[in-house]
């Protein structure tokens, strides 16, 4: 029994004796994982993604066995059964974290879910049977701890083959797996290292390998959450088809620029004969044309303003760069649409004057566009009060 105990102690997380390095490592690990768990709970309350559940469960397992490590590092005596279950928790947490990273980028299909359940059964059943006393007597606690280490090595290999090619941040994840592999190697060799003289620095270095692994996991999770939140925010302020800003966001930005005293100009574009295009060539073709016109506008407004979709086939832009001449920008957009697409556009533009509000500025550009539309299409018109009165008089006759 004593030899088995010594073997297990050499494979346990804190070298089996009071260790300042082990205590610091366990405490820091607890803190990092606690932050990950809290982050997952908060994000899951807003975005119901299964990856956050897996991360949270894995975090509970990790915090449990790191608490055991902290207890051992403080001089506590860990029973044999506790050491076996500690290593089992480590292995289970490793499976769950790998599955969670995969779920951050890909949906776990039925085959993947069954594979995950099978991996869990292969780990829990032997340990559970040992705890229940129904395994053969020649299978010792040390055998089971060795099995959990081999199990983690197999899971690590599967992760390298199947997960890395299918996720974002593959380099970070591969680096985390490298730290974990070094950790596994240190667990296998720990007994031999402890027997050597002058091994203090090696022991210290090995104690912090788990922290490097946890830090990598934290960075992967944090970066992915930021990416998803940015995507959610982007989708809330942009049009899903064209990628331009939606009407609400465009109007808000226009109002802020005006409140800051910036001289803003608005360009209002309407695709000519768009309904006919929809009816004759179908909605898919019309959508492609709309996206093409939107792309041209984005390119022309790059670094001098921003663009938006006002509704239907109506696209708008604001010019905030004082060096840019709004008439020339509008004309370039019209020319490029006529040259590069199968449609033309009618364009109007207006520039901010004193005591105007955003709605009035957009309305003036819209009125100028309407003049272009009713006087031949495929042209640019600058807003003037005289031209608007003339257009209204012509319509009244």
C-alpha cells in the first residue's frame, strides 16, 4: 500500500508534499477559472450557446481539483480515493474544454455528441467500478491514475486531428495543447524528477504549466466572446442584405455630426426601374444588383463619410470630409453604377445650412433625387429651393 501511495503522490497535482509553488499555482488557477466561469454565465444569459455550458461545467471540475491541489500544497493528506477522483476530474475537464472550444465555432452534430458521451463513459465507468469495489484486485489506484493520464493523451491527439482544423484561433489552441502535453509529461516523470538532486527549479517550472494552459483557454474564450459581441452589435446597426448602416443608425450618426458643428452633406440615391428588374429577373438578381450598388457607394465614401440603406432601393450617404466636394462624389457614384452594373441611379444631394435638423437635410436630398428621377433619370441634382418649386409647379400642371 505504501508503494502505491508514493506512486500516486508522484502523479498528483502538487507533488504530494507542502509546496509554495504548488499553492500559488493552484490559487492562481482557481482565480483564472473562476473568471472564465463568471464570463460564461454572464454571456450565456444573453446568448444561449451550449459552449458556455460546457465551459462552466469544466470550470466546476477544474476548480474542484485545483482546490484539492491547494489542500495538498498546504500539507493536507489526500486519501487514495481522493487522488483517483482528482485525476478523473482533470481528465473530464479536459474533454469538456476541448468540446467547448469546438462549440464556440461549430455546432456539435449528433455523431459528435455521441462521441463525447462515449469518451465520458470510457473515463467514468472504470473509475466508478473501482470505487464500487467490483474491479479485479490487481487493478490498483495507481493503475487508474495512469489510465487517466493515458486517456488525456488520447483526447489531446484527437483534438489535434479533429478540432484544430475546424476552429478559429487554431494557433492559440495548439499552443494550449502544447502546454497541456508538457504538463502530462511532467506528471509521468514527476517521481523521477523529485528523486534527482537540484531539481527545485524544474519542479517550480512544472508547477506553473497548468497556469499557462488556463491562460491560453481564457484568451481563446475572451477573444471569441468579443468577436461574437462585435458581430451582434454590427448586425444591430447594419442592413442584413447590403451591409450598409441601417436607417436608425445612419440618422443617429447624422444627428451627432450636426450637433458637433460639422458641415455635413447628404447624398440620396434611388435605383432606376428597380421594380421592373425585380419582376423580370427575379428577387435574387435584384438583390445582387442592390449589393453591387451598395459596394460602389461604400468604396466612394471610404474615409470621407459613411453609407446607409434608407429603405427598399433607396441608399444614402453622408460626406463629412470638408475637402471632399459632394457633387463630385455623387457624380462618381452615378458614373460607376452606370458603367459597372446593369442599372442606373437617380441622385440628389444637399448640404447642411444653419438651423436645419437631420430630417430636413435628408428630405432636401430626397427632393433633389426626385427631380433627377422625374427629369430623365441617371443624373445628379443638387438641392436648391428654386428647383424644387419649379418641379412642384411642373407636377401641378
